[in-house]
């Protein structure tokens, strides 16, 4: 029986895939976040949300990034 993990990513993590991926570390972190989100979309894990995340995302000054994170 496999365990289903509940995952909580803060807004910095959720924004990581939209950062400049030229730096190796940033690119690796973005790939990790992408894989985590993919596992959640595939139903393997559960991505948790919170009111504070929704608030922080709603305050984003860049509407494209705000839409992508949502």
C-alpha cells in the first residue's frame, strides 16, 4: 500500500518555475517544483492550499505570474 503525501509549497516555491532559469540551482529547483506539481496533478500526492497563499498570490504585481501560479 503506497502512502499519499500532503504537500505544501509556499509562494516562493510556486513562483520558482517563473524565475530566470539560467542559474543551475534555480533551474534544478524549478524542475523539482514542476515534478512535485505533476505528482499532485497525477493524483499521487495532494497539494495543500491556504488562505495566506491565496492572499500572497492575489497581491502579486505581475498579472501573468499571478495567473500562472493560480
